[in-house]
C-alpha cells in the first residue's frame, strides 16, 4: 500500500490538470461562439462563472461578467483558486513533492507546462482572445496524461491519477449540462428557440460535437445532447463513462471484485453508475433534469470526500 501523502498528491494532480483543461475548453469555445454566431448569442459569459462555482468570488471583484473579466478571472487571477494558472501551479507543486515517485518525463512535462503558462501575459491574451492560451492548456494536459500512461507503472499510483481525472470530469460535465440546459431551454432570455451555435458550444465544450453528428445524424436537439453527455457508455467525457472509469480505478486500488464494494466511496460510485446505466433520458426528464444533475454533483463531492477519508487521512489517535 502506498503512502497516503503520495496517493493524495497523485489524485489531486489529476484533478487540477483536468480542471485546468475543462476551464480552458469552456473559455475557448464560448469566446469563439460569441464571435461566430450570427444571432444573439445567449451562451455568454455569466454561465461560465456558474459552471465553475465561483459566482460569489467573481462578483466581489467585478460588476459584470464581460469577456475581459471572465478571461482574467478564469484564466489568470491568482486569488481564484480554480483559475487555470492556479490549477496548473497546484498540480506542479503536488508533482514536485513526489518527484521520487513519478517518472522523470512526467516531472519535466508538468514543470514545462507550468513555465509555459507563466510566460503568457494576461493583457495580451485578453486583447487577442484566449485561443492560444487555452490551446496550450488543452494540449499540455493531453500530453501530460499521455506521458503518465507511457512512463508510470500502472499500479496504485496510476489508478489514483485515473480516479482523480474521472471524478473531476464527471462533475464538470454534470455542471455544464445542468447550467446550459437551464439557461437555453428551461429559462431562456427570449422566447425564440436557441440556434445551433448555442448547442454546438455545449457539445464542443466537452469535445462531443463530432460524436453527436456521427451518432444521431439529426439537427442538434437538447434532449439528445443531454442523453449523449450523461448516458453514453462510449464518449470519454460523458458522466456515465467517467463514473465507470472511476469505479474501475477504485476497485483496482482496493482489490474489490465486481458487484461488491470495500468502502463507502466505492458504494456511492457503484450506486451512481447503476443509475446512469439503467436510467433512460426520458425517465430523467420526467423526474427533473436539474434535480437529477444536482444529485450527481452532490454524489461526486461525497465520493471525493470518502476517497480522502479512506486513503488520504491518518486516523486520529483515540
């Protein structure tokens, strides 16, 4: 069994890297869709703040969710703990503390990304648009996971990396579907139906636009978008796929077989996976999409807490 400190660092390296990539995706997609949409584009900037869960902090510093304000806040602001720069910095710091337990290539890659990120000048990226900055983050995160898969033994440590990435990804996709569906369908700013640009933005935020086109062969429909992003067993950013990957990693760590669980985190993960596997999208809509996705997010947070309790915390002395 590896030391809890090492497991904790690996788990959070993956979570921070995934958080940085996810934030870069929604920032970049939203910026370009605002530029490209010929109609009034309602997927503007405020929903991005809601997705990241930092509304209170944002409005302590800004009066309005404008493009420059959101790019600064989500990309660069040092007192936003979930800004891209802060996430990369925290991932790099966690990696630094366990350099002797990760491969040299992993350290060099994440350290290189950290210095690349610091070289970006915020004012220049706001003026030119965040595409170059966001691309560096997205491909830097892809490269890091590729290097990790190729150079780190696929033992407990690697499984903690996979668990962290999968849990973060499941929660982020749940937030995106919840916020954007509410914003575009349930409470739109105008009675006109949203144009395809808006749903393209949602799909592109989770790298699912091409997948949607291949799978459904139809005009983009909100219910089908929700079905793909929530229940697809094959798309790597769907909630179901991510929870299945999390379950697999947790079972590998504990040595638990199928149809069993060794701790509360595994039980919650299995329960959530069964719900996503056996539910139909029509049933979820009948029960209420927002309520269902709120429960998914709460369960993800509870799973994270249980993983920490089981593997990362030392028991207090009696």
